[in-house]
């Protein structure tokens, strides 16, 4: 199965890391590699999702293409964190295997907080909206921000 890496880039101010929680609902726009049909809206998949795959085994998502009827699947492999050492360069936060599908876009869930850590520890309410998070580190007495969050998928 082809493997893909979700790469992110962001500007961090007084933030040491951004990490999706273990049960993060990934909202992904997918494309069928057989006919080229894209999902009409993002498909939600989580590491806790488990279904039987096309060729047995356990996968995170099994999806039938609405245009050609081909059954495809996705397996989330590993989640990581984006750290201040990587900023503003690209770093992997998710790896996945896809059979019959290609990931095109990650849509950040507006209602699910990320684990955002400042210089003094975790921040509350790490909701990223439109690629940005603005918080305040009370111990430091300064803003703690994530801006210009962008993402791309790369075939590994």
C-alpha cells in the first residue's frame, strides 16, 4: 500500500509544540486513484476507528467510491507533533497507508482542541481556527500563538 505523510508548517510564538490528541478526528479530502473522483466533503477518520480492510486486516476507514464503485481503505499509522525546532519548516504529524485512495487535503477541525504546549506547559482551549491560535501564557506574561498553519501530503 502506498504510504503518505501529512506535513505541516507554522509560525510559533512562545509555543514549543502542537500535537493532535490520540483520538483526534482527522478530516481528510480523499481522491479515488481509479477514477479520480474526490470526496464531496471531508471524510472523518480516527485512530480508534477499526474496520476489516479490503484484503483482511484492520484499517481505520473503508470507503466505496461513489463514481466507480471501487472499495478503498485507509489506515492511520502514526501521529506526531510539530515542534519549535521544526518551525517554520515542514514536519510530519501523521503517516497513513492508502489502498485505492490518495489524500489531498487536511481540514483542521474547528471544534476539536489540539494539545498546544507553551514554554511553561500545556495551554487550555487549543482550538485552531483558519490556521491560527491565539492564547496567553499567564506564567510568562506573554502571548502564545500559532500562525500560518499550512499542510501538504507527500508520498513516502
